[in-house]
């Protein structure tokens, strides 16, 4: 038998079940308690984990489409969020952040009709695109819930929760390394100190 990467919802749930000593599932329609609990909890845990940090693998940019209907008040224009947006991180015009407000699936902002408005956002990345460090953190998050709902063992749930928090912190650290290191500008501090 060869070990493979967990690259589907069922694989991830099966590994989380194994972490608590339960039987793995082969499908969400297995008819077992494990499958019933997994199918009901999985997507919420996955989405909550994806918005837990600004993950490089599930972040994208999109030019927003301005809507013809203007907001009722306070803002000039409304823009449609990109399909699949879980969380908006920034809205920019000419690479400069602008003030915005989210109402439902729309972004309201004071812009001009000719502005190209771009949003940075987190989307629901497919499991096969998840790096292993993130997959493992999600498995522990699921194992915490499975330990409570399936094993009914609060001690095991506490152990899984602690391991999950450590795995998520490690995942955030690893993921943060996938961009250009920002240089701290110290000239203003040095000038102030010397004056």
C-alpha cells in the first residue's frame, strides 16, 4: 500500500477520522455516523479555515464590474464582488487602496466612472490546490469536532484542538514566506532619533 496526498474532501475527512481512531469513509454517502457528521461539518470548516489568514494559494485579484444601479446613499457606485469571493482584503484604484464598504455581495465605493477598481480577495480554492501544511491544519480542525461528535471524548478534543492550533500557526508562517520580504523603512525613525 502506498500513501497518497489528501486532495479531496472525502480524503481530508477520512484522515481526520483516523486521527481520532474512527473508521475512515470512502464517500459522504456511506450511511455511517462518520459520513453523516463529516458531510455536515466539512464545508464550514474548510471555508472558515480559508478565511483564517490571507493564504497565498487562495488569494486572487479581479477587476470589479460597476453596476448600473447606484447605492441608496453615502457612496457613488456599487461593484459586484468576484464569483466565489469568501473575503475581500483590499480594493484599489491605480494601485492605491480606497475606502469601501461591503453590502451583501456588493462593494460600495466613491470612485469616478473611469476608474478601474480591483479587489484582492480570498476564494474557495479546490482541495487539490491546497498545500500539505494547510491540509493538515484542516484535518486537525475537523478532528477536534469529530472527537466531540463521534468519539465523545473531551480530552481527545482538547488534544486535537491544541495540535490544530499549532498546525494552523505553522501553516500561516510557511504560507507567509511565499512573497517578497518587505524591507522595514527606518529612515524616518533614525532622523527623528537624531534630531
